[in-house]
C-alpha cells in the first residue's frame, strides 16, 4: 500500500488524456437492433439481432445473431477498420431484413 501524500488522482495518467478522445469515441453508435418475423401460416418464427461493438484498435465490429425464436441461433462477427464502414454495414443489413418482412420486436404483434 502506498501512503505517500504526494500522489493525487489528478496527477494520474488519466488526467493527461482528458479531452483527447478520438472521434470514434465521441460518436454514439446505434444500439442493438432486435427484429422478428412471425408468420403462423408458414410456421415461421424467426429473430435477427444486430449490434455494433468498438474494437481495441479504433475499428468496430458488427455482431449478427439469427435463428428460430426460442433457440440460441447462429452468430457472425464482421470486423471493420473504420467505424463508419461498420455503421454502413449495420444500416445495410437492417434495411435488407426489413425488406424481407422483419419488423421491430414488440411492434404490431411481432413480439
């Protein structure tokens, strides 16, 4: 245990980095997206989840999870060097799934 009086939290390395966050840290990424497609006539009960996670090196990862509701389903991770590329992929995948009949979970009886 260090009992030195000369140590203060304001003199730590964290203070030196105040205000120097990168642009990707400042931007708010879209939250997780939960989509469902339910069609009783075709015995179809599917889910599709998308999320964005930052990487340690300034990039971003798009994480997809899909399958039949009630199962763990399958997962896939796609890593991008630039967060903008990941956000574009996220939007593109969400648009594609909505065009195929998926809707937000909990809306219009789909949840």
